């Protein structure tokens, strides 16, 4: 059975990152950006910030207990010819600027291959990715390990994601969250990075499916069933790890982000999940269907809270006088 209301409850209460945490991410990214923009050395080169990754694509989920949640953003910088002789310098300059920030200097931070990671005390980190538009229009980020530029197209990826999500009437993002939840909370294919999972799942969305079957992406469980079926079909047609191109068509691939062993495991696990999802969806007995869905998603898969029945009219309480001044 589809049990659409159960999926709404699962997403709202268990899978989705809370509004409070999302707002905190917004505030923290804004504060980081202000600090970097105001830095005496780096500030003159700072142009803008662009959200990216799960945070930007609205596929971010609640982490496992004692695990961090995070946000990535691109820090657009003007090119400095002296730094570009040593491209890792851009990451070094962001790292140094945070060290000069009164709000961030005492916080743990580290230099990664493509970003600077700033870690907060309450299981959260922010990755700051230097991003440049070169004079020839090429959009690049830094690969610090190789000392090279890497092509990117963040707005193109976001545009592609929006297009694919629109085909599914907004259900694609929810399905990606559910699959990430399975990955993280079952621990069965953790080596598959979110960018790869998002790309593979998004790639199997096909507008032609809705021509022959207008209800192909009608709701979350139907979209989940059909997408996992289609993804399994594609995976079974690829015995070895295929190349996964950036759908923004910037010319790069995500092939370096996983290996043959990770792919083989993902291929096997997705086949099992597709079969289990199909079985739960097709089960006509409600109790049995709930049990099958709970085998996949746990106790968070539950009935929606009952709606409050409207009772007899109750007069409003008398207004409490408002006193001026600050609360004690």
C-alpha cells in the first residue's frame, strides 16, 4: 500500500533536518561570509557566496545520533595571479582569514582537498569552497592535492536538479532524502557520496514516463517505487562501475569519488531495496504493508497524528495587559 500520510510523517518527524537547524546553518554561513568579506587580506577578492550540495538542493537530512550535519557553500573570489601560481593558496588564504576572525579564530578548522572546514561544537560543520570565474568564463574550484583547477557549474547543477524535481512534482527531492536515510541509518552503502546518489537518482527521472503513465510520479511512495525500480534496472545493466558525469555538463565526472568495490556493493543493495520497496508497495493488507515499510524505515514510519476535531465554541480568555519594559 502507498500509505502517503505515513511517508509525510516519516519525512517530517524523522528524515528531514529540522527548521531550527536549517536556520542555524543560514545564520552561520552568513556570519562566515561577513567575516571573510571584512578580512583585510582576503576581503578585497570576495565577490559572493553560493550554496551548494545537499543544503542547496534541499536534500539534506537529519544525521544519525552523534553524527554531524553540514552545509557547503562556494566562496566566489576574484583571481589573484600570484595565488594562482600555487592554486592551493586560495584554500590557505581562506583558512588564514578565519584565523584572523574574532568570531571564528578559536574554532576547529582544517584544510581539505577542495575546501576549508569549520567545525562547530554542536555536531555541525561548514565547508567553504573557493570558487572562481576565470577571464575566459571558465568556472573552477581548487584541487589542493593536485594543485589544479577543477571545472564546475554550480548553477547548472541546481538548474538540472530543479528540472528533474519538477518532472516528479516535487517528489524527487523527498525520494533522495529517503534513500540517503536508508544509506545512513542502515549503513549498507555508506561509501556512496551524496553527489553521486543524487546524480544517479536524478538521471533515471524521465518525463516520457509521464506521457504513458501520468501517475508515474504521483506521490512519494509511487515515485520511490518507480525510481528505485528504474535505478535498479540501470545498475543491473552496468556490471562494472560506470562513469558518472556532472549533469551540469561542465565536462567533469564524479568517478574519483567512489571505487569498484563501493559500486558493486551499491548495485547489490539497491537491487534488494528495490525489491523490498516493491513488495511493501504492492502489499494489499494494511498491517502487513506497514510492517514491510517499517522493516525499511524503522519506527518513524507511522500513522499521521490525528487531526483535532472541532469542538464547541470556547470564548477567548480575557486579554492580559501588556506591560512595557524588558522582561526580568
